C-alpha cells in the first residue's frame, strides 16, 4: 500500500474495544512504538544483524489493524497512518456520560458500539461518576445536554407527586 492509498482518519473504523479517548491515545502511542520497533528492525537487517520478529500487539491495536488494514512493512505507510491517527485522536467525537455507579467495561463497549451505529462511527465515551444521580445517566455532547437521571425525572414530576400524595392523605 503506497502513501497515496492510506485512509483518511475520517474513514477509520473503531473497533468496540476502543471505548474512550484515552484508548485512542494509547492506540496512537502503541502504533508509534511498533513503528519505532519496525524501523529499528529494518536498520539492523541492513547492518547484517539478526532480524527480530514482529513486535507484539495489544488486543486493541490488533483489532484496529484487523478493521483498518495497514502495510506494516512500508515505513511511509506507517508514517502516514501515524499522522492520520493523531488527527483521529484530536477530532474524535466525545460523548460525556456521567453515571450514578461505575459502568463495567462490557457495558461501555456495547454502548459505544450502539453510539457508533446510531450517532457517528467515531464516537467515544468519556465516563464519569456522580452518585447523586441516583440512577440513569447525564449526557453531554459538544452542543447538547440531556439529563436522563431518576433524580431529574423526580424533580420534573415533583408537583404531580405532591398532588398525588396529598390526595392519598385525604
């Protein structure tokens, strides 16, 4: 794959294991480390030294490479992908979510997969914790805020609940 054939970052497919912006940043860092290792391997090979095997990949990087094929033997293609990965990291769509309890990783993966299908294919989650929400979630995007918590629902229905309780008292 030549440098001209490298995908633009907007065309990258994010696998479900990349949930947060931190995961994307870790992916960029690991891809740079792989590039450095492969460059060192190439230099050693030209100098006549023993060639090492391919560097080990994390499951996140392996799934990304499976979804976005890269010619790892081509240093120009690797450099172009690193540039595009940096652009991806800087431009990824972030959905800020505040939960009442700590969300487990499997649930976040399912949620991010749904967000990528429904909202944007490069959406990641920035998860926070706020026990005062009671239950539900508080969502914030770049231009909208949604309070889907039980606390907010009770607050909005306070007048109706008060009337119902007064009616029960007689």
